[in-house]
C-alpha cells in the first residue's frame, strides 16, 4: 500500500466491506461494522455469520468501503483539507511503537 | 442455562452493561466547528471534555490515533490468541452440552477479534499489517494466554477469572472516547458476561461432583489466580502511558483500581464455590472497605511479556502456521473475484 | 432515537441462554412437539435412523472443531464453527430421541461417550482425518448435499420429533451446502494451486461417495449438486470407485478409533463425574 512497499495484488488481503443490518421489521438498516471478503457473496455470508449469528429474517446490506462517499460537518472548515471520498481516512501505515501492553 | 438457582452476582449491578451505553456521538451543532488550524485541537479537547465520542473522520491528535491503534490491536490479538488455550478442549469436552458451549465461546472470541480489528481499521490501520505485526512478534497480546490449560477445569477457571478480569477491564471501555471502539466493546461485554457465567457454572457443577473433580478445580484456581491478577498490567507507578490514556478517556480506570475491583468481586464468589484463593495475605480490610492482597510476581509478568512464558512460542507458532497455510486459500479467492469481475466486464462490453 | 439505541436493538432477543445450550439455535425445535412415539412407528428402525444421523453429525462436528484456530482466515473460523455447532445441535437432539425410543432412557452423552468405534454408524467419509481446506469444503459439500436431500424427506416422517429435527436441520444444511459450494467454485476457479488441490480433494472423496445411500433414493439429487458445482468450478466430476464396506454397518476406517479416543477421553477418565 505504501509506495516503498508495493504489494503483489494477489497477496493483498481481501477488500474491506461495510455491513448494514436491519434487525427487526420497521427499523432502518444500521451500520454494524466491517469485515473482509473476496467478493460480494462472501461478504454476505461472513456478515450473516459474524454480525447476525445467522438469525433468520434479518436483512443485510454489504458494500465495499471504498464505494462509500462520506462527509462530516467538521470538514466545512476551510482550513481543513477533506478526504471526502472515503468513509474512513486511510492514511499510510502508522508506525506503532512496540510497547508493553497495558491490558 | 443457569436456571433460577444462581444467586451469586458475577457483575456488580452498577456495571450493568445496559446502563453504560447511553452515550452521545460528536455533534457539531453543540460544539461549534473550529475556524483555525489550532481550533482542531480545541475542538477535539472539547469533545473529550464533554464526554462525547470521537468518530473516525474527526480530526484527532496523532498520539491519540497511535495509542488507540496499539491498544485496540493488542486487544484484538488477545482475543485471537485467546482462542487457543480453550480451543484445545473443544474436541475433548466431556459432555455434548459443554462441547457446544465451548465451541460457541471460542467462536465468539474470533468474532470479538474481528469487531476489534474492524474498529482499528477505522483509524487507518490495515488488518493484514496488524496480523503481520502479531506473527512477527512486533505487537503483543495479553500475557495470560501464554499459560497452559492442563485440565478441563481450566476451561471453567478461565471463564471465571480471565473473562471476569476482562469484564472489569472492558466494561469501562464501553465509554471509551473513541466511538467505534466503544460500540465494539458494548457488543463484546454482553458476550463476555455469558462467558464468565458459563465458566462459573461449570466450576459449580464440578464442585458438586467427585473428589477428583474438586481437586481439579482447586488446582486450576491455584495456577490461574496470580496470572489473572497480572492481566490488569503493571502497578500504576510502573505504568507510564496510563495517565495520558486516562486523560484521553481511552482508559477509564487505573490498573491498580481495576485489580482491586476484581479481587473484591471474586473473593465472595470463591467462598460460595468452596475454593481457596492461593494468597495468604488476602483478607478483608474494614477500614478501606476493600480486600488487602499480596503482590503478584512482576518479574514473572515481565518475563512472560518478553516471550519467556510457558506457551509463548506455541501460541505464536500456531497463529503463524494458520496464517501461512491459509495463504493459498485467500489468494485463490482473490484470483477468483478478479476473474469474475473481468468476465462481467467482458460480458457488458460484448 | 440515538444511533446507539438502534444499534442495541440488533442484539435484542439473542440474550437468552439458548444459544449456549444449542449452539446457534434461537428456538427449541421441539417446542410443543409431542414426544410420544406414535403407534405404527417401528421403534427399532427409528432408533437406528436417529443414531446413524447423529453419528454422522457428531463425527463431522468433531472434524470441524479441529479447524478451530487453524482456519485460513478469521471470518472462516466463525463460519466453520457455525456449521460445527449446527451439526452438534442436530446430533444432540437425535441422540436424545434415540434414548427416549430404545427403552433404555440413555441420554445424549451415553451415546456419544460410552460407545466404541464398532458401535458407531456414521459414514466413513465423515471420519477421514486432516486434509487441507479444499478437502474440508469438498467433503462438506458432499455430506451437506446428501444430508439435506435426506432431511427434506424426513420432514414428513411419521415420528413428530424426527420430523421437527429435520425441519430445523433443512434450514441449517441449506446454508452449509451454499457455503461449501461457493468455496468449491472459488478454489476450483482461483489459482493453479487451488485448482490442483481441489482435484486432489475430489479424488480423495470419490471412493466414499458410494456409501451415501439412505432409505430414500437421493443419489440423483446429490449427483446433480456435485455436477453443478464442479461445472461452475471448472473441475472434472470425480470418478466413481466404490470402496467395499459401510460405516452404516459399523465397518470403519482406522481413523475413527483415535477420533473417539480424543472425544471420549476426559469423560471416560472420570466415571460418575458430572459436568
């Protein structure tokens, strides 16, 4: 992903999907989290396994994270450079210090 | 599962998960948007001060982001590595009911790991990269999972102690200042309370069984007590990052505070169960209103964290092997998806 | 209504202990079902049917449990565990029914833990050890396709308990078959390596296909499922080379006994214990 570390596309992980679930009739679909899958069918299967515990009768939407355009009110600020085409900012890798866990 | 017989309160009422989830999200209508670059920091500080949630696209200080990624990743790694000590007993569980419970529990842990990796990804981390860091030993997981499970009673004690300690640590994180982390924790804590109950219920059942079973329980309690106390981390005066994390509301209580809470919670449960906690210094202190207890072997904790625990190599090796042996599967799925996309494109063009 | 409130409603109704006792099931499939064995139902045949189907499920679940912490991706950990839990749930209900019917009053654990390999009636395909993920999904495809076809018919069984277990199982098995079929196609089509592994897996499964008979003739359905999937995956149909013997008659491979030693070891080491 970083320029100095180009990856073989086949070795790259499965793309990120956002998952939306309607738990009960009468409710909107609600964003519940994300997961990785190679294709849409796999994303739906994983979403059902992971976020609904296979409860019958709930409705699930999955969408590739990169296909969601997003805005927040904060970004109306002229001094702030928005990255308006991603649901999350995906900066380059953070160098996370190796540290003693404080779990 | 536990029926109406259960009287022991495993989670103090004031910690009831449901009460902790009335949190608000960042709302720009309440906090005016910043008008200068400096205003970003003020805006962030104000959000934290108001006990509101920071959300993925909000501006946040680099240190906050890095600390969170590290904390969430270590938490996620702990869930995934934590599947191993108990997972070894699914195929050997002595009744079908216990087999199903344990299978479901270990599956939950995989789910928890995934919720947490998902939360870390909202901060810009990449799961493959985090996995790589784990299997190369560059990121840690909870030291408790480097101890072996020697008998089936260990499954019960892990539920009671380890999941109990996790609940003490994690329930306050349902109010973490970072929205996706807090929301993941709500879900996780609900399931952890099941985990703790199944563990305690297994032990109660075993204590009603044969002498050999009671011995198994006491032996497991003796082996897991001190490592469980170490789960809360080093003492406060040796925990340099804690203060900043508390100021950011990533962490809500100090290590020692949580450890004491765990001891206070567990002692009456041990009495009810009929086991002895292996600490001669453990006694009720009328004055402080808490239990006094002995000091864990901090050198041991440091050794285990540095990789010299009884099972560090085995745990890492298993995770690394699974990841490496799964590579051809993941690559095949990616290749198939690419071929399908190409076929679809060709179909549209034709 | 805040977002968090909406979010929490997702979890509502899942908070009971059922999921723990029955794996992923939310409802007791026997709720309101009369457990008296109806007149005209041959008790011996019913017991044999329940035990055979329970043994298939238990042995399969045991093999799926061996994937825990070894799956190729974390999402697959969750998926394989779901399938294992479903099968374990089916086994428990079926053993219980056998115990109610055979006059011994034995419970599910007596069947699972106190019989030796020669008493087990599972098909041999279920007990084969190890193998890679390709073998796991090919075996799952074949076994779930076969079991699904059989369970569909069992929904009309004169025994109401077996019929109720089958009705619940049909939903689960439909999902298992779907999961396996999707993976077979991905791996057959994916890379040269995955294609090669799929062919090897089909070759390994082939000798055991002949054993998949039931009281109902479902061979065409199973063959049709397999044909559809192999076609979509660009794989050849496995050549049928039936192996003599039958797990249904208690004739097993050398792999069942060690599987049971692991499954039964703790339980047998502590006679009279309660868990």
